[in-house]
């Protein structure tokens, strides 16, 4: 077999995690996340069915520095910089001598802000009735002059259930995560966060995300930390200038915490990117880009900026 063929050989199973914590007996028993016990069982399942690899092994292979790659390779990825990752995830990984990648967005960590997406998760976890929430959102939109025609069109377009959520919840998430103008989304999210969760965003941010020191602690423990941008925007909805700023500011943070900014890994917020993003990553010596498309990934060097990930829910827990 020729070397070029050998290099495009192989595939990778990547697993994506978000919240990993004790959920049932917590203040937010309805939070959509992975129970700590399920996480431990899943690590045991993965380690007996796959070879869990490190980011360095993957980067080495796709950049052609290393020729060996395990057949059943599996990579673990943890998005969004939650305290869960230092509290629950890290000790279990260390116990099993496993490696993993972590992708914290910078702004919540450095400025104690709360990402709208997380605000929405905790509003949903605190609301007992999705219809009430749906109506609250419509009320806020009517107050701001949105017409019934616009509301009905938006409902028809967005209120479609998926494999995790009913139609009303999907509508709520889509409107507040992407559809409405950015300032308006933040304004309405803040009002509803106050109504349903009842804590200040700053206080809540400190509880939810790791500190810079905790991220350094991950790195010192042998874990990989990569870019998840600064503000956690949908990169396909902002122009290339903003995209580059988002990436540059996150690389600055990676330098600060002491991780490499040559042959690094990008994790697109919401899995969203476009051709501009890929062009920027090429220029910045990025090695790999992770999407949220579900499936195994080819290790073809032409496709390393569009690598798939499974969700933790795709495996036994
Ligand atoms: Zn994210």
C-alpha cells in the first residue's frame, strides 16, 4: 500500500459531551444532561469497546507525523467549559488513565457572563410547563411589536420536534438561539432567566463554568484544551471579520492557559461553520475542526475541518 493511501486510511469515533453531573437530586432535576453514574458506565463501555486516544495522537496522525492509528479509535470531547468537567469528569478520566479534549468558550470564563444557550437550558430545566414558556415568549415578542403573521410563520417554520425535544421547546430554543436579532435574544433570555431561574447571571456564571485556573489544571493533568471561540456565536451567521476575531481571541486565551496554537483543534459552536471559517483555520495552522454532524469521521486530510461527532446519547449510559 502506498503511503498516501495509508494516510487516508482509518476512521475515528468521537463522542461529544456537555453537562455531566448528578442531576436527579439536584436543584435542576429536569436539566438535559448526562447523569454522573451513566457517565462512569459509559467510560467503562467505551474503554472495553474502543481504544480511547489523546488529541496528540489524532493531531500527529492527521498531520502525517505519526503513521500508526488504532483501528477502534475513540476520542472524548467536552464542550462549553462547565465546572462539571473538573468536578465529575476529570477525576474519572484520571482514574482510568484516559485522555480527553475540552472546548471552553472564553467570554463566560473571563467575564463571568452566561451564554444565552446555557441560560435557555436552565430556563427549560426550571419551567415545569413548556406551553407556559412558549406563551411567555410569544408575549414578549408581541410586546415588542412582532405581528401575528410573523409569529405564525415562525411557528410553522421552527416548531418541529426532534429526537430530544417537543415542538414548543424547539421553537423556544430556535427563536432565542438563532432566529431573532442578537440583542433581542439576549434581552428576552435575561427576562425569562430572571423569571424562571431567579439568580443573577454573573452569580450563575461563576457556578456554571470553570475558572481559568481550573482550565490550566486540566492541561496540567494531561488533557487537551482547544478553541470553542470567544462568544460562542453561530459562525455561519457572522461575517469573516468577526469570525477571525472570535478565533484570534480564543487562540490568545489558549496561549494564556499554556496550550499549543500550532496544530490545534477547533470545535465549532453549535457545529456551525462555512467556507470562510475553513479558510481562516487553514491560515491559522489549525489541524482539526469538529462539527456536530452525527457519525464516524474519515481521517482523510481533506476532511479534517469537518469531522463528525456522536452524542453521548448514541452510546449506552
Ligand atoms: Zn458549545
